[in-house]
């Protein structure tokens, strides 16, 4: 396969397979990063509105795994598995996310935490193996809305932590 210059431009080769969601959060990126990387925090905010999370195992290191169950508001349980592939505190996290370690439909996500004044801009860029899997995630599982809700839940949780620390 020949690589062209357009393949090396960020986003060009994967644009039809990705979902990108970002949010400004009114807290220092170290705190936002911490809320995203410690299981005691993740269980308090992870997931779309109405979902709860039960962690089965959690090891935050490159190659480490977070195995968990997301409990939907309708009672449906979703088996989830994440392997951390890159961790650069407090700037970047890369991961592979699927239903199990050998899930052929697993997708890759990169989260970046950028300083934004006194706060942080978090960006979650998710790339699916195929355009069809991206489209299915968006239509059937409401991945865009769910991702936006998840980042909103993170922002609310970090705001709560900040208020407690100040009070």
C-alpha cells in the first residue's frame, strides 16, 4: 500500500470512521486527568445519563485493563473492556475499548487534556475499525449524545470536587 501525503494529515485517513467530542471544563487539567484515571472517581461519573458503572478490575498503566459493566437505565448490562495503550500525565490517554479483550469491533480512543485559561479542554477522538461500525455506534447506541453526556458528567463531577476543596 502506498502512503500519500493526505494519509499523513491528521484526521484525513480516518474522518469517515471517527467521532470527536470535546468539552471545556472549569478545573485544572491535573484534576480533570485525575478524575479520568482513578477508579474511585470513574465510578462516580463514567457513562451517559442514567447509567452506572461496576468495576471488575482496574489497572491504570500502559497495557493495563479496566474491565467493567455499565448498567443501563432500562436494566440492560453492557460488558465493557478497556486496555490503556498510552498514558502521558496529564496530557494524553490512548486506549482500545470493546466488549472483551478479543472484540473484533473494538475501537481506539485518544483523549487529550489541554489547558484552557484556568480550565481544561478535553477532546475525545474515537476511531472505529470501519465506517459502518461508526455509523452503527452513532445510530444504535447514540455514541455522540452518550459521549457528550459522559463529558458533561465528568465536568459536573470535577466541579463538585472543586467546590468541596474550596469549601
